[in-house]
């Protein structure tokens, strides 16, 4: 890692805009990232999966129903057709016609604005390894092209996807950090993260106590928590020593 990059990452923002723009914009769209940036955020989380034809793009769910005007599983869709989907109207009329974002578009955004990305590998069913490999290859290529930019962090609930990403990164001699994402904190999950060579552990904020923070830090990992939308909760978590908070409330950092 270069010195400039190390300085950037040592002062990584604690506040991370959930799915690009939290509740202020349609999730996992470029409009969301632009909204988050306008609100002052310099760190962003989003969900990445594969289209049928191998394009990496942003969507949280396995289906298109909740956040687009299309219906059914996302996996069978080709990217050329996904670009015609309306991923904004479900949020509000102001975002009508906003298309889903590709990972390449988000990486271009990060390069342009010098922001940090947490790319959650969100495979469609049965595509854990393939998606983990694809995200790792693209991120390795992007890091080589932008050596001074903050390195994206790859996270996932899927241990198989993270293991595939780690293997791919090692094969390419690329050094992107990983984080294991869990719904319930357990010491076993922490040990899995350590065995993976992860940089961090991400968990539901309700799982966190000062003792949990101490255990994670004692193993040399960062602890980030989701999804924190209350000022009192955020204040307590920061006082406990968590390293990052994912939020849907773009106004929350200013309130604290």
C-alpha cells in the first residue's frame, strides 16, 4: 500500500451511507450516491450481483419486485434489459425513470470524487462463488488503474463468496480488504473472519456491547454496525468504540 493510500484509510469515515443514499433516494442507484455525496458523505455501501450476461450491477434483493417496476427473480435478466427498468419511482416521483446502477458506474463515481466504497457481494441464489470471483477481479483491475484511491472493501453474508473473492485477489496479487457480514454476533463468526484474513466484522448494531467491541479489536479487526438511524443509539455505539456506522439517515452525523 502506498503512503498516501495508507493515510486516507487510517482516517476512514465512521459514517457510511447505506445503499448509496439511505432513505433519501432510491437505493443502489447513481442518484442515491449523488444524494449521499451532496449530504456530505464520503463513504458509501451498496449491494453487487451478476446479471445473466455477467455484468456486475447493484440490487439488494433476489427479486426486482420491491425496488423496480419489474417483477420476478433478478438472475435471469440481461444487463441491456435491466437498464430499461425503472428503479426510482418506488421511492418518489422525483426519481421516476432512474435506472439501476452498474458497478462500473459506481467505481467511476468513486474515482471522480475520491470516496470510499463498501461493496457488499450479494449473490443471486447459487451464484456465491461466481459473484465473489467477478467482484474481486473487477476491483483488482480498478485498484491497479487508481492506485491512490481508497481501496474498496468487499463484504458479504456469504462466506463462500468471500472465500472465492480472497482466492481471486491472491491469484491476482491484489490487496483489497474483506469484511465478514453477520446478522448475529458470535465468537465463532469472529474466528471465521480472522481465518478469512478479513479486515473487519460487520453486524447488526443490536448485537454490540463494549465487550464485543473489545473482543473484535483484540483480534485485530474493525467493527462496523448496521443500520443505525437513531441519534442516541449512534452516540452510544461511538462511545463504545465501533469503527463505522451504516445509516439511512443522511442528517444523522450533523445531529451528533
